[in-house]
C-alpha cells in the first residue's frame, strides 16, 4: 500500500496529543546530540525522505500534513513563477524561541522542497528564515523550470 495523503488520513484518524516537552526533548536535545554538527543537513535530507514516503498532491494536503505532524499551521504567503513563500506558526516555535538554544527547521524545509519538487516537476530547494521576534518561521522554496524531473 502506498503512503499517500489518503492513506495517511486513514492511519491518523485517532487524534493523540504529545507534550511539547517530550517532542522538544527528542528534536532539540537528543537528535543534535546524536547528529552533531551535521544536524541541519541530516534533518533536511530526512525531511526530503519523509516527503518521498508521503507524496502529496497539492498545497492543501501539505498544509494538512504539517498540522497532523504537529509541525504547526502552514500558510502560503506569496507565489511567483518559480518561488513560493510559506509561513509556519506553532506553539513549538514559541517554546524554542524562549529557550534561546540553536534551532533548526530543516526537517520542514526538506519536506517542503521535496513536495514542491513533485508538484512543480522541477528541482526545488527550500531556505528557512526564522523570525524570532514574531515567533514564526518563513520558508522560501525556489525551483528551476529548466531543471525538470520525470
């Protein structure tokens, strides 16, 4: 069975809550301890890998995936011919900013890059722009229409 958005929806019918502390313990302390200085690059790759496991058909499905994964509320802020800007808002971001530790949103960035690559059929890359004072993260996804994928 393919891991499509439809399958993801049927697998996740039961809503469960995860404490911010438990989530952040793994994401912000354990993973960087294991991955070391390569944490951002590995998280970006892992995000792309997750996107390959859960290919989504449109922006609405991406937004729903972010919500179901407890990554936060994702919105599209701007779209040009070869660039998309997303905004991510989440209580997790607020808690990360308060901790004043170094934070990475590369898992989400890699996931967005791969999903947009699928949807736009061109090699895509995502850049994260944490906006600490506003407790949100902005992502810019760029793709090259000349560098297409099959």
